[in-house]
C-alpha cells in the first residue's frame, strides 16, 4: 500500500473525510479531491493502482491508499477471489481504525451486492456517515439488464445513505419519485470538467494530421465506450443519409473501445450496418484503448461531437467536449437537453431518429458554431469553466460534510439543508 500524507494546516477545524472510488473513474475523483483540499479538511482517497496519483501526491491534506487491486488477464480465478477478499478486509480494517466519520462513495465496486448488503451496513455499524454520488440512478435499466432484484438492491443502497449528490434536477426527481428518497437528503451539483486529461499546444491541423484526417473534411466525432445504449447505429445511418445527399466531405470518427463482452455482438452489428450502408470509406474506426495523452487529438480534430444516446441522464463525454470548446449534438434523453444551449453550445435532436439527427447535423454545419469555429470554441470553454468548475462543486459539497460532522458532534441532531445548484439550461 502506497500513501502520501499531508496534515491539515494550523488553525483548520479538524474534519476527516474518506473518498471511496471503487477503484475507477480517476477523471472524476482526482479533480474533486484536489478542489476539496482547499477546504479545512483532511481527505483519505481509497483508490487503485490505475489512478494517476501523482496528480494529488503533493496536494495538501490528502492521503491516497491503494486498496483496490487490478486483475490482469490470465490471473487464475482463485487468485482473483483471494484479492477480492483481501480488498474487503482492508476496507473493513481501515473503517475500524480510522477517525474519519464521513465516507463519500463515488462508485461502488463491481460487486454491488457485497457492497450494499455487507460493506455499507458494516460502515454504518461503525458509526460512519455515508454519502453517495449517484451518476446513474439505474445503470441496469440503461444497459438493458434491469431486474426486480437489482431495483430492490438500489432501494436498499439509497436508503443506507445519509446524503446523496446528483448532477441534474431530473435525476433528483427520479430518486425521490421512483425510489422514495427524502428530497432533503439529495443535493444537485454540476458535473465538473474533466481536467485530468492533459492538453498540449497541438493545433487542429496537427491533430488531423496525426489522426489521418483531411483538412477540408467535416469531422463528426463519437467518443466513448461502444455499447448498445449509446445509439451509435443512429449516427451511422444519419451520416449515410447525408453522404447520399452529396456530402462527400463528411467523415465520422468513432473513437472508443467496445465496453465489454456484452457489447461485442452490438459492435459486430454496427460493422454490418456500416457495410450495408456502403459508408466504410467515410468512417474512421479507433476502437483500441485511447490513452489520456491522445484524447485531445480527437476533440481538437473534430468539428462537432455527437452523443446519440438512447437512455441516459447525463454524460461525462459532453463535459469533456466542452472542456476543449467543441460543440455538441445530443439526443433529447434524460437531462441532456439541460446542458446544451441551442445555437450556443450545440443542438438537440430526437432520440433514436436518424432523420432528425441528420437534419440537426445540417443545421449545425450551416450555423455560426461551425462557420465561426474559433470563436465558438473560446465561448464554450469560457462558459464551461464558469458553470462546471470544480471549485463550485467543492463549495456545494463541503457544507454537506460539515453538517454531517456537526451531526456527529451533536449526537445526530443537526439537520442538513439542501443547497442544490445544477447546471443552468
């Protein structure tokens, strides 16, 4: 276990918070931790070997603990089981000895039943206040594998929490109406920008050269895991429609790996559709793992990022796009519309409708968002840095920690106030 420790400064009120990452999504966890470090608190980050912990190695008041272990391909099953047991034993041992009273769960591990039925109740028995960031209300429904058993588990999970953070008002309504969560226990905070992905001085021209794209092409980007709920097939058909109308300079770049084995069949069907529509030559496939250092190439080379999702509340890809000033076209599902200012940061189309998506792409390429691209990028960057800054997220998060800590000091009598602030529409 590797740790880095910095004690709180003199005069700071002692509060200690533990951030449980589930061993994933460093793009969200690390900037959140860095922003919270400016508050009068000490933070333990429970993370994995894949985290670029050098980003927080010198951040004051932060200690990282590598409790989660990665399982490389070829590791025997019995070793995976032993590693899993060791991980849970480390977590429980830590919970017993730490003086941290607040455990903020960003993600559960992939063994959600163990977390919800054993680990979280143990934390509660030990007197820890539990906070959860709900990125997806029901990921099983989104992925097409929802069941009554999983919904029961989610109800149990949400009821275990002393407070929950969500990213949109619609998500809050879903929690309160569908899972009977007390509204006063839910706070809406904006989705912070992905600042972990590095940015260099590389230009649009240089990015296109590196990706093998022509300067005159109109480049449409799909970025992220390839999986059924992303609706990539509708984007492929929309591009085919535009190409058939004479848009010979239109190119679609699909950048992202196939999410899991369940998505493999979907990807095969996607390739069949590309061949059936005879547009293989208009599509650039980048389906290997894309390291963080290369991510900027795609967002700088593209003219627009398209999120043709069928079911989702919010997507980190949208805010990654904004971080690079790239306008978006999104389908009208979940809360996606709330984070797009039509004609200023992008456009919205009907979901699962290739004709609507094709028409929306026509609108985009005729609009100032495309014809005045340099100014567009500057405007979107400025807007996103204002609305989705991590300092704003921390300013809303810390008072919840403070209220929970006060409740411990007062024997549970303090009441939390809802300070919800979501991204403006």
